[in-house]
C-alpha cells in the first residue's frame, strides 16, 4: 500500500467516524425532544394501584423491549414505536388507535382462538405448542393443557398499545387510563394466576403464528422473579 492510498483510507475512516458521532449526537437530541414533548402531555402523577396492575399485565411485551415495566414514561426514541404501530397495526392517528384498542379489549382475536382450544386440543399442532410452553416454563404439560382462553394475548397487547399510543400523542392520558382500567376488568373476570396468564398469552401468540423461542426464557424469568428488573410478578399479587 503506497502512502497516498493510506492517506485516502485514513481520511475516509475519519470522516465515517465523525459522521457516526454526529449522527449519535443528533439521535440523542431527538430522543430528548421527543420525551420532553411527551412530558408536556403527561400529568406526572404517581401510578395508582389499577395502573400498576394493568402495566404488570403488559409486562411480557414491555420486558422483551427493555422498557420500564411499571412506568408510563418512555425510555427510548419514539421513532421505532411510530414505525411499528404504522406497519404492524395500521395506526397513525387517534381514530385508528381507538378502533384497534376497542377490538383488543373486546377480545375479538382471542375469542376466535378460544374456539380452537375448545374443539381442537388434540390437534398435533396445539399439542406441540403445549409441550413447548410446558418445557420452557418448567411446568407439567397438563397445566398448560388446562388453559381455556387466550385472553391474555389480547390484553397484554392492549396494555402496551395504549401506552405506546399515549407516548405518540394518539391517546390522551385520560383515554389511556380508561383502556388500562378495561384491561384490568377483563383480567379480573377471566384470569386466575400469573402462571395461567402467561400460558394464555403464549398459546395465543403461538396460534397467531409467532415463534416462542426466546420469549419463553423471558416469561420464565418473569414468573420466577430471578432478576430484579423483572420481579413484577413476585412483587404484585395477580389480582
């Protein structure tokens, strides 16, 4: 390598490093502005017992995204949530957010799946799912087979969707709390325990076609409370 080539490569490398540093600085400023904008819409009141319950019911998805489980304040840039809501849920405004959330708290999807649980428990595909969940959560497979509803699949998503829509300004704080309360009401009427709730969520997720894989590890961590950051199931009673 001659001297000129060396200088050219060095200059390109330095320019790239400077670009990355500036980009990182810009991203930090953008995150700070987004959170500041959110805080102007947020009352800042401490969580009440119902809010804590609801956020705990959303813990699985919050934990997998490294969010603060018992918090209504975002801890990362909101761009990814804006993109995710648009691409995965078709949500870009208040009207769309309300439509999706209403469907979730009415358990529209999970009621369809519950019919499969009622009539097709001996289907090989479901039997495989039961065994996978039992193994991942270190439970007797019969405990998983007893699950009669996938309600937690809709409720866990509803809790997080309400929170994310609040972060982006699609919901007011009052609307968000209203949906959190509705989620609590559903769980109190249908749920039995953290273990049952977790199995209900995982069965619903599997029926919809998602892999469980690493999620099983994270669910086991929540159930066992083995990590301080995910001890919410140990710290809070189910109801």
